[in-house]
C-alpha cells in the first residue's frame, strides 16, 4: 500500500529522517515508536505532503504523494489539533469532513452511532465549539473524523496520549478491527510501548531518523522493545 | 521581585515572533508612531490658537465643554484595542509569589500603556500654552492634574468592564444618542458636563476629587482581579454556547457550498473575522468623504474611481486580503483532506464576489449625489469583481501571517501582512484603475473613463479560468512555506 524510497529530510546540517526503504502492505496495522525527535511526526507529515522531502519519495497506492493529490480521497489522518476547526461544533465538523469525503449527513450519523460508547456522552449535543472541548475530547473527535468516508489509509499520531483509560481500551479495539476486518492500513505512532504492542502487528522503531528495528509483533516484542529503550 | 517581572516583560516583548520583522518595516512603524506623536503635539499646541481664531469662546472652556466626548472616545478606543493585563498571569499562579504582587504588577503595567501616555502629548503642550498665554498657573495645574486622573480612571474602568459587552454597548449607545441630539440641537449634554471640568480649573484644589476616585477605582480593580485570579474565574476562557447550524440552503452549490457554509460560520463565530467584516462594512460610507465634497483634496476626478473601489471593496480588502490566513489554525487539515485547491480558492472568490455585490446594492444611496457618483461605485464594483478579486487571492498566497481567530489583538497593523510582494500588489488594485480612468478622462470624456475601467474589469472576468490556474499554481508552490509559517504562532 505504502512504499518509502530513499526518503530523507534535512534541516540545514541536521538530518531528521533517513529511510532507505519501507514497505507497508495493505491492511496492516503499523506501529511507529521512538523517543522525542526520532522522526515519527516528520514521517507522517511527509506521508501527508505537509512537508517536502529533501530526497526520495513516498508512494501511496501508486500515487507519489509530493507529485499528485490523488492520494487524498483514500487517505485520512489526525496528527494534532491543527486538524480540527475550532469554531465548529463536533457535529458540524463531522458533517464537514463527511461532505469533503462524499458522505451525506445520514451516512455520517450512521457511522457516529457506532462510536457512542467511545464518545461517552461528552461529544455530541454538548452545545460547545471544538475549541472549548478538553484536549482528550478534541482528540476523540479528530480520531473519529479520520474514519469518515471509508479511507484505505488512516494515519494517527499519538492517538493514545491525553485519552482516559476507558477510551484508550476502546480505541485499541477500534484500531484492531479496522485493520483486521475492513482491510484498512492503519499507521499509529506512540510513546506507549504497551499500547502499540497490543494494537499493531508490526512495529518499527525509529531512532534519530533511522529505522533501527522492524519487528513482527509477538509475545517477546515487549521485552525486546524495553531492552532497546532502556539503552 | 519587580526586577523579575520587568525582565519577563522585556523578554516577552523583544522575543515575540512579530517583533522579528524586516528592518525597514520597523523603521516604517517608528515613523508611524512619530507621526502620531507629532499630530498629538500639533493638536495640543495648535488647539488653543485654533479655537481662539474661531472665536467661539475661551479655548479652555471650549475644550472643557467637549471634554466629555473626548473621554468617551477614549473609553471606546480602549475597550476595543487595549489589551487586558491578565495575559501571562497563569504561569505565575503556583510560584511562591504573593498574589497581590502579581495583581499590582499587572495593573501597574497598564499605567504605562500607550493608551495613557498618548494623552500626555495633547494635555502637556496644551497646558503649557495656557501658562504661556498668562492663565493662572495654580488653576492650570489643578485642571491638568484633574484630567490626568480622569484619563487614568478611564484606564481602570476599562480594566473592570472588559469583556462585559452589555455595559460597553449601553455606554456607547448613550454617547451616540448624546452626540446625535447635540448635533440636532435637541439636548446638549455638554451644558451639564462642561461645568464639571471648569470646576477643576476654577477651584484648583478640587483636583483631589478625581484622584480620590482614581485611587478608589484602582482598589476596585485590584480587588476584582485578586478575587478572580483563578483558572475557572477571571482567567478562564469565555465560552459561548454553541449551536449546530446546518445552513442546508447552501447544499445546492455542491462542494462549493461546503466551503461557503464553513466560511459563514467562520465569520459569524470568531471575533477577529467579525471585526474584519464590520470594518469592511464601514467602507461603504467612505465615499461620502469624496462625493459630498467634505474634503477638498478629494475633489479631483480620479478620486471618484478611488472612492468607487473602496466603497464596494470593503470586504475584499478587509477579509479577502487575509485569505488563506483565516484558515491558518487548521491549514494542515485543509491540505491533507480531500480538497482540490481550486475548489477552495473558488469558494473564497465567490464569497468576495457575493460581498462585493451586496455592498454595491447597499451603496445605491450614492445615486443621491448624482449619476456620476453612482457610476463610479458601479464601475468600482465591476473592477473589484473582475480584477481585484484575483489580486487579493494572489496576494494572499504571500501573506503568511497566522491569524488568531479568537482575539482582536493584532487586528490593526499586522506587521507581516505588509511584505514587499503584497505592497506591490496593491498598486494594480488602486493605482491601475485610476490610471485607466485618467486615460479615458483626458483623451475623450469622463464617461469614457468609466467605460474603460468597466471594460477592463469585464476582461478579467473572461479570463477567470486562466487566472485561477495561475493562482492555484502559486498557492501550490507556496504551500510548504505557508504551512511552516502557520505553525509559528
């Protein structure tokens, strides 16, 4: 689904990302871990063509992302609060994203009804603008919005941060289902090793911009990761 | 402790992102500030002689008579523009600093605000002129001190009523009514307020009264702030109750409707964009300066075209100029969502066009000033739609100032909005139509001048697709730079 070729990103002298080759097959739940500054968000931003690669390129389902915009219809993402429109209510925001992705109100409502648990009665019908929601609730909105319109690729940066424990557990279930049942390629980054090992079938460790580990998740993965990060 | 506070203030001023602008712009700003200083000084020195020449009475009494309006305007200006001292208090709350100290410092900071000091440039020279002219020193000093105290009273009143929109609008409305009834000579408020200010002059020791009031207000503000210095109190962000709006009537426009819906909500729900639109609406009346002959300098024939462009282009200039910055806080979303640049740009274009048409309809009253006035307005509208609408979108590609929708802070004089490229782009917006008009005006007649400008505007309309392709290309080229710039709040 996604292929990365000789991708580098440098700022001045500083190389923040350098990936020779990376292939993510369709329907894989892919986890990205690494310390601060490892290049996780840089990779995601490159995937979304929000920054330009210094060299190399990314192919998303036959589309080179920095050349054509044709990857947009089947790719969605939630990176941070700049993906939310602060002056809309959650409902308006969902419908807006829905309209951009060719889904009418009824479609969106049907999708939202699956997330009632997840929202925990704190999102819909609250008479609040997104900018006035708490960080955690904003995150919930952004994550669910990224599921609208049956995307084939979903990119979530640090989806577990700021969420309460109940929601974290629910989100894990949702992500697993997406990949397993609907064949969606899910890319998740996280600082929390436990969450990623539970959710992702494959985990790639970035360190200072380079891939240092590429693991197929198994019972030993957690130990391996801990050993790595303990240094 | 004070040393620390001042140090923090110093750093926050000099390290702010907006301060690091191009050097020539700093010079321009300094010149602008100097200009205002000179204007105020001129007013202070000149007011006395000007009033004397007009022979409407003793200059001091006249100034006193209208002082109430001066103070009212001051209050309105402060309300709209003066920043509240609460910013940056949050990080100090849990530090081992006395709360009173923090409040005292924050309030003290407002004392040296430009809004207070600017008045000195009027009052000090005015008082000096009074002394030179042989007014009794003791009385002048009493008057001066009293008014100084009153200006500072305004400062603290503003601090206390801030964010109380109701209070503000009631006061503003009262003064508008007072002003209007004075103009039409129904009721003259200055008859009652003038003597109050005279009083401070006639009996100088009474200057102590406003000072006592000032002290009272200071303690009022102090107590108010101290009491509300909690995260869920005065420091909390104000939340408005949100209402979901569907605006389904816009659905028939397809994808365009989706964006238009969003833009309408953007304008309605954010302070900054609302102010821009209101400012734009005022432009409709700008033409009155030209067509009524109120200002002699504007009597030349070209100024009519100039007026026409401004009358119908208020929204275009005040809102259009900042496309795409209005979407700066969620630009990454727009760039990664299933959106074609062209659709995004056309929706903004349509918004500008619709607003221009509405302004043109509203400006119909210019017919009152003769066909030529309204022709200028119509021609200005055609030019705005045909040419200027592209130019603002084009210029927008280079305006990389993130906009904080929720505050009015930098609504006036956004520094980065003026870079060399946008400045260059204003030339064709204003100078070109005047030039075209001049050609027709001098070669044939005024009518031909209008026709030339209109034809030029219509030509722009014809080339819409071509121009859009070009603008789209520029936006794509600037995309990464824009994304980066919006990140740096």
